[in-house]
C-alpha cells in the first residue's frame, strides 16, 4: 500500500461541517481526523469518525437498479441497469408528464442539507427542480429550519443570523442542544462560558447546558410561546429594552388604526396624504411624526415619538384613538404574568424573572432557537414572540449579538428566479398557507400524499427523491405507503435501500461527500468561520458506479433541454458564478484545498446603511403582512392553541430529541454507531418510571391516539415527571429486537392540527401513555 496522504476536508454528516483531514492510502479512505486550525475543526463526533464504515458498507448502492417486483411486495426485487438506461427512462417520464400534464405533477423530495451529504449539492438540485418547473418539493423545512431562517424575516427581514458567541456577555439556547446537533457550535458556547458569559437555557430536558445554566427554564413541550410572552411582559413593564433602537429602527412607535388594523398613514388624516407615510405620536400630544416607508427614512426625529399609550388622532373620518405598536404588543403580553406562565408552561415564576433579569441586563446577548420551538402548531408565532423580545434588546446585528449576512457576497444559484409566478402559485398547500414555505416551492409531505391519492387540486403522478426518507422522517406513514403505491413513477437517489426507496421504480446510487468535490462558502459555527471558503477535493474515487447528486441533475438537465439554464451543465461554471462577487473562482480554491480566508468580515449593524430588509425597512414588531393574510399581526396567544391536557387516557407529554450518534433516519446500519446506541430510547423521569414499575433499560410501549411504538427506558434525573422524550428516525426496518410493533415515533404523532402559517406539526409536543412491556 502507498504512503498515506492527508487531504484537507470538511465533514457533511451534520450541521456542524467540522473541518478535518481525510487520510487516504491506495485509493482507500482510512480515517478522518480533526483539523484544529479550521474554524470548525477542533473535534469530530462519532458520525464523522465512522466515515469509512459508511463509505465501504457492504449494503452501499453501487449501480442503478430497476424494480422487477410489483409495488408493495414484501421483498422487492431489482435488476441492475446502466446509467444511460436509468437516466433516459427517468427523463422520458419527466418530459412526458411535463409536456402532457404540467411539471407541477412531478413532486420532489430532498433530504436535509443540515444533516446529510447533500449539502454540497442542494443548490444544484433546487435549480434543477425550478428549471424543470415544479413548485412541489417535500423539504421538511416546516419542521426544521423554516422558523429560524424564514419566519424570523417577518420580524428582522433576515434569518436568525450567526450568534457572536466569541464576544457575547450572555448565551441563550432556546430549544437548541448543540452537544447533540452541532459540535462546532457547542465548542463556541463552551468558550463563551469559560470566558464568563452568562447562560440561559430554555429546554424541558436536563441537557448538559441546562444543568450548567445560570437560569434553566424547564418549559413543558409546546408551551414556549407562553414563556416568550412572559419574558416580553417583564421586559416591557420594566422598560428594560433599548428605547433608542425601538424608536429609530423598529415600528414600535408607529400608530395602529383602530378600525382597519393597518398602520396609520398620512392618507388617513390629510387630503392627498401619502399612502407610504406612516405616522407616530409625538411626545406630549405634538403633531404626528412621519416615517416614509418608500424611502425607508424618518421624515421627523423619531426620538420625539411616544412608545406607549393610546393617542387621539384627527382622521378624515373623525377622531380615532390609536394605540402604538409597542402598546399593542404590551397588551398582547399583558396577561402573561410569571404566575400565569408557570401555570401554562411549568416554568417557576421566579425562574422566569431571573432569566428576564439576565437577558435584559446583559450588555449583549447571542441566541439560537431551532427544532425545539419549530415543531409545534404555534411555531411561527412562537418565533415571532422570541424575535420581538430579542429585537427590543437592541442586540440584533451588534457585537456580541446575532449578526446576519456573510463576510462577502455570493451569487445564489438555487434558481428562485426560475420558477414563474404562475407555477409558484400552484404549490400544494399554498392557498391554505400563503405566507408559508409554499412561496418558495417547499411543500409538506401530507399535501403531496393527498394530491397523489385524491388528485386535489391536481394529481401528482411522479415522485423524485434525493435522499428523502419520509417513511422514517415524517408522520403519516400509512398515508405515505398508500401514495407511494399509486404513483405512476418513483425515483430514489441514496446510499442505501431505505424504507422509502423500496417503493421506487428506479434507485440511483449516490456518491458520498468523500467521493466528490464540495463547495462551502462560510462555516457558520462562528463569525470567524463565516470568512472561510473551501472547495473540498474528492478524497477517493466513487465506490462502484455511484455518482454525485450534482452530476445526476446535470445529466438529466441535458436530456430535458435545460442545459442553458444549468450553466451548460458545467458545475465549474456554476460555482464560478457563485464565487464571482467575492473575487474567487474554482481554480483558486482548487489550488488551496484547505480553503481561503476572506479579507472582509461579517458586517455589524448592516441596517445602519440601508435599514432592515422588511417591507417597511424597520424591525416589524407589528406585521401588516400577517394581518392581510388573516394572521395576528403581533405574536399574541390563545391558550386553547397550546397542547391540551384533555387527552385522556394519554396524560403524559410526548416530546422527541436528537442524539449525537444518529442524524434523523441515518446511521443505524453503521456498526460502531449502533454499538453506542443499539436501541431506541425513551427518556423518563425516575419518579414517573417508579409509578409504572419501569426500570432502566426496560422495553416500554408508548401509545398515542395516532399509534403505538416501543423503546427502551432511560431514566433521566431532572426531567419533568409528566413528560417523556423519544427519538425519531427508527423504523421496523432497523430490526430492533423486542420491538415487533416497530420503533417509529413519527407513526404515532397526530397531524390533524398544524401551524397555520408554516404547516409545522407537533413532533415535539403531543400526548401519550407509557407502560412496561
């Protein structure tokens, strides 16, 4: 064997994208190791260390396969075919459906770029889908990233931003446990704590960070919005917010018309007044102050604006009593006293007060909220409440806070501009959720299943999946199987024949990230990491005939007449276009495989130059977009929306959580990882376990009104005695001894209620009963 070679790389097994080196000898991947000089390279998790086991797994798909058995066969059979045969057949079906019925009747399923090897190819796949013309991609965004990345835009105009943990005085982790999901981010949090930063954790589970926190709010699953409104109440009633920021950079001081619910405009009070001129009340009853939403500038000094109260304004229709936006928000939070929040959420009143004092009293706060708040039927308004509280601290965009953007500009090649308005309007579920992910062509699996089975609003005839495994990663598994059985044609691209792939007509073997190049512009565990741009070289040749997802969509693009839109089906041309604004190109990055560090840095307070990228140019505590689409313009809460306790005989709250060993439905066939966690687990408080005669490692059965699954009990001290936590991603295909009914949590999650904006479902906040098997 030749001498080992160490190749600089980064791992794509999860959101962390840890910098590493791949050691190769004789064309074989031997191991990967941390690369400490990389901004995300200080450590590797078990998933990353298991890379060679994944690459050389005996069950890897190595050739395209065509089904030879009927759909629904207990043991599907396959025949190997050539790539040309596979691609020609796939393109033929796609062209036929596009030309005869319309491209919207082909749906796609794309696995998460936050936790799979597909992150290097996601932009190419999305460009291909949009160039083809389909507005229907099952992306899982509504139960993953949508709230932090897109719902936050209704407030800030941008995503949650990159937390500046390196300079912050306080870390807030809300429903986010980076020790299990983001190792590089966890490293940054630990550095902040060692430096003396305060730590506030809002999480029902006794995670490592919860146990170390200065304030741990042990929230009941699904009640986070009540906690957020409680924090808002304490913040506003004590004036513990940045009043200068609120006046100048948010719509806090603007007035709300009591009859229309819209913001008061100059056209409401003066003949010929400007429709884009918004009004605020002047201090002491002086004339209204004007804000020009068209030019995004104050026409009068906002320091003279009232922030609270109701103000009598003489309008064209007579005198009207208008509340300020901030008064409207304070009224929405008024009932959420610490004592009421305790009753709704289980968070002790004194703990809520302590957290509020830390968060409003710190010189800077950096925060992150993710799945823990995003998987509920109030997820969007919960994000709005958290974003409103955080915006009023004045830390968004500031040193030590959350800073949006990157260290340079890059072109987006995902093709958002390629989908026509006509096609975009056909997205399944968009009519019901016009502000949600459907605007971007991201639809729910449930909407696709219904279209396949019922033809409403039109039939979906074909599904093309890039790594998605909805039978393990989504609820409604029975509905999914029915839909898969009715599809005219079904394609699946993956490393293995998983539960969903077994329903496909053609299966394509995907190359792992170690077998192909991968471009990454920014590593967002830290602001410093955002300066790193890296083109990871292929460490080894693809196993068998496996191909990268990028190569697959480019070859299909040639056959479908999309080459011109797809950069002449030349990946280098597309990547050069992406890199051009930053002054980089593929040739430069290939010459420096360890990556390059940009001269620029992520800009602090970008709003100082051009305002916030919202319709008004201000932080929108009050959202006219929401109002116009029938949603509450401020994040108020009807307690009846919270998970109901009237679920007898299901008295226990059922949540779910991730583990560092696995990511979603992946990795359970990797021997070293399966040894670390051989069975699905259910975290249960010792006192609850005792009442049901359950001991550590006992098999237990978890029942909901939607289904039943099994797991092994894991006693978790500090967990609330009325809540249990399972793990999603397990299926009966994982061959768990002792769990003949299967271990699929998602199959037991009810989905009839969903977030009205995003479509999120209660994956982390439903109800159950637990008994010893």
